[in-house]
C-alpha cells in the first residue's frame, strides 16, 4: 500500500540536508563558487528532486495491474549484486559506495536493472551523504538532436529558464557535488551509443570527483564493462526465496498465486530456474500458468504461450461465462502479425518509446505491411488494454518491456515477409551483441534462417580471395573479414589478448555465436587465449612500452582501451596461435555450410516422398 508521502516536503528535506553535506565535503578553494551555484539552483533542485522521487517511488508492474502505479516497495525484492566474484545485497552496496565511484550496473533483459536503479536513487536520497543524487533515463537523449550528454543533463535538471550557465553546472560536477544515476545506456539508439560512450568517459576524466552509476545490458565484447575508471557490478539472478517473495507481493488472484507458489517450491524453480530467476519472466510465468497450467522450457515457445495467455485474459462474468473483449476484432493470428510488423518497424527505427504521433505512424506502417484496414485507435486500445504489451507513460507510449519487441521482431522475420529475411537479418545483426532477435528467430525457424541468411552469408565469405588464401595470408582474412587482434589494456590488471570485430563483419560474429560448438577457434567475439598466450601478450606489451612504440603513445592520448596489432607483430601472433584460430574459423564456416545443406536436402527428400504419394 502506498504510504502517505509529502513529496515536496521530502524533496526539500533531502536537498537542504545534502547541500549542507556537499558543501562541507568540497575543498576550500571551490567552496565559495559552488555555494553560489547551489544557492541559485536550490529551487530547481528541489523541484527536480520532488519529481524524480515521485517517479521512482511508483512503478507499473509489467503485464499485470498496469492501470495504476504501484508503490515501489510494495513490489521491490532485494537485488543481489556480484562484485569481483563476491555477491552482496543492494543495502551493502549502497553503504559501501565510494564518494567518487564510477560503476556500470550490468544485467540481462528483465533482470530488474531499472527497478534497482530507482531503488538506488531513493536510497541515496535517504542516505546521509555528501552528494546530491540525480536520476536520468538515458533513452530520453534519443529525442535530442545534438546527443550532447552535458547539455542533456543540464537542461533536464535546470530546465529552459536556467538560473546558472552550463559552464557553472559543469563546475559543480567537477567539484563532486552530484551523484549521477544514469539508467539504460543500452536504450540509446545504436548509432549514437559510441558518441555518448565517448562523452561519458570524457565527463569522468574531466570530473574525477563525480560519482557516476550507469546501467546497461551486458554485451559479448564487454564494451561498456571495459570503460576506463569504471568498475562493473552484475545483477544476479533471483534465488528461490526472492522469486517466491516477488510472487507473494504481486497483486494477483490469491488462489492462483497459492497454486503457482506450491508448484514453484516443489519443482518449477528447479526445472525452470532460468525463467523464475528473472523478475519479468517470473511474472509472465504466473500469467501463463493461470491460462495453460504448464510452462514451456524453450524461451521463444514461452513468449508465444505468454502472448496467447495475455490475449486470452478476459472479463469473466460472476457466473463464469467467458467473453473476450477486443476493440479491433482481430483474431489472435491477425493481431500477432500486426504486432510483429509493428515491432519490426520500431526495432529498425531503434524506438522503444514514442510520442503519440510516432506511435500512430509506426502502427500505420505495420497495417500497410499486413494489408489491413482497421481503426488505429482500436488497435492501440488492444495493444494497451487487451494484451498489456504497450503502456502509457505520461504522454508517451512504450513497450511494457523491450524483450517483447525483440520476440515479435523475430516472429516477423520468420514469417518470411516480402522483403526477404536476408536483408532484415543483415540489419538486425548489427545489434545482435546485446539483443536476442536473431537467436530467437533461429530457434523459431532454423531452416529458414539457415537457407536465407546463414548459408548465403558464409558462402559469400568463402568465395572471397582472402578465404581462399587464408593459410598463406591469414592477416588479410583477419583484417578484411573479422577486424583484427588487439592487446586490451584495462585501467587495472594485466593487458589481455583478444579479437575484435568490425561492423561489416558482425554477421559472421553472429553466425559464430549461433554455432559456438563449431566456431571454437574464435569464441563469442573474444577468444579465451590460454594462460601462456596471455603471459606472452603481457610481456610483449611491456616491450612495446619500453621501446616507446607509437601505438602505445596513441593509446595514452585516446580512450586507452586497446592496441591494434599488425604485421609488425606477426611473430607474437604465430606464438599464441592466433593465425591457427583464423584458419579454424574458415574451416568451421565450410563445415556449417555443408551441414546446413545436408539438413535441407534431407528435409527436401522427406517432403518429396510425401508429395509423390499424394500425387499418385
């Protein structure tokens, strides 16, 4: 139950106390200027903090009871975090948070990252600390033209009627007065992430006293997790006790919950741990369990059953008469097709939330693809009310969760649309390091994905001059079809040796991920070289430093993440057997093509025999 909170009073108390604490912690040389700045913006800060406390204190439960916000602590379950191999509670994490810490909170889709970030902001507001917490949702930067991080922070905090300049705001950041809680780096448009990433790293360099806590999905090449001066903590999957606590807290039919809890404690958590340990999937399981009485083991089948369950939720009369209420009068198949087209359109546009105009335009394109003439407002009502796949946040529309967009985009690809899946899969592959679209499409219709995309992509690569001469000239293939090999130099710890992939080669990386048992030479973007090879790389890096290699000098001037190796380093690459891995990659591609064609031929023979029997 939501407590009776005076958000204005709470915000005023927070700002008054934390401004006092912040000023006492600022160095004497900066105190005068910072005091002046904070006195100017205290009203803005109080107003901003009131709005953010109110927003973070109330959440909409995914899938169920989305017609009204829920007080966060009526639904929040303690988050477990893994830090350098040890697991700690969220409470311990907040207590141990260093004043100038820079942290990436990494967690998979539906793991509760955003819920934790809201809890973190509220905890920092209530803590007696020397920094003023500021909460920002990074997806909002998608709406800005310049994608300037400092400008985005400034105008979101101060507003258009600014009482201080942007330069003065930057001075307060340098003084370490604020703690930035930045939610959802992975929700920034893909084409803008590199620029925003560079700006955040630069902001950290310019403001070493500033605390930055940022959340994102993890990615295979650990790009965000390897940022200089940032530590990474990981949101751990829920244990059985957390899952049952979440189920108990949900505002749902008591008898259904009791039955589901009984099944969870007796067997479901052991057989479906992957689903139940994820908060979003746990809630979806409850809804699916009510409708079907069982839970599939494969993720794409689970999403399919969950959608069917959501579509079947209905207004039940007192006497138990079933009556389905829809606005568009679409069948479940027609609605699924419309939803998949809408998700494909918006996925390609990299939009997860929309203004009303953007939402209607995307729906209009989806209806054109499906050649349907129905009222957009009726379809909108079905997406929001009848299936709960879309929610309204203020004046904007957004997906209840991004994983729905990814699943339905995969469904669209597997329907083999007019454009052909190859073009769509090429476009989707660019984001496959963090998203599940291709993996789910592969699971839904493996034969289609192999025939229309995997075999043509691999055959094109195998026909290249570099593939033909890979044994004699492995560096040519490495540079043109993979990207290269680098020594990655972390802020702390030893340098490490690993492959990196260029954008045009991401499709090959994605295919390698799908057939990881075949592509063992180059393992999921970052080959795990053995200890001896890593020791070789470490010694080699020391040699580069001693002889002042120009690549080391450039590394110091850049973001400092990696040194690209080239022909000068051929002897090292031979010793660590990197070229062997490149050759193995090409050999594995040939084996996969042969295997795919053999499977297709076998399927064709079976169908030929069946059709021949029918035509006799």
